[in-house]
């Protein structure tokens, strides 16, 4: 009988895409003096994600509480943010994304959300 270890239970993978300078200026009406933020680490991107969704969602307390209760797990391949939290909080984030009320970190768009617990598992002998 083989057992397995789940890499990241109760996790969510947020797949991001960088917004190009031309896209940001045209779509958002950003002035030329405004620059896209330069993130140095995945944790900084996570912190910006939390800030964008806790400061801007005073009208949606469920999203604010859900984002506040999540934790940084990792930053993969320069575009996948892994977060962890209670399953009900992660479900609120999924619903918020489907309703287009979940904000990405500055300088990014959210391409899609995936359940990180369905990522490949590590088999233990």
C-alpha cells in the first residue's frame, strides 16, 4: 500500500500576468509619470495583493476578511502566487474572482485561479 503526501492542502494558485506598460497606460488612463511597481520578491507581490483587496473592498467585507486570513506559500515561475487559508476563505476568493471583484496586485492581471491541492503529489515509499 502506497501513501502520498499532499504538497499544499487548503491552497490556491493565483496565476498572474504582468501588465505591459502600453496596456496599463492605455487601459487604465495612467499618466506617464506613474510607473508600474517593481516587485522584488513573491512576498511583496502577495503583500500588494492583500493591500489591493483589503483597502479597496470596504463594501465587500467577505473578500476583505478572506484575503486578510490568507498566508503566503510561495511564488512559482515568476507568475504563480500560492496562498493558503481556510477552505471557506478560499471559496470566497474564487467567487470574488468569478464576479470580477477580486483585485490583482498592481502591475498584474489575474489570468485564473487554480486549486493548489490538486497539484502533483509526492509519493512516499
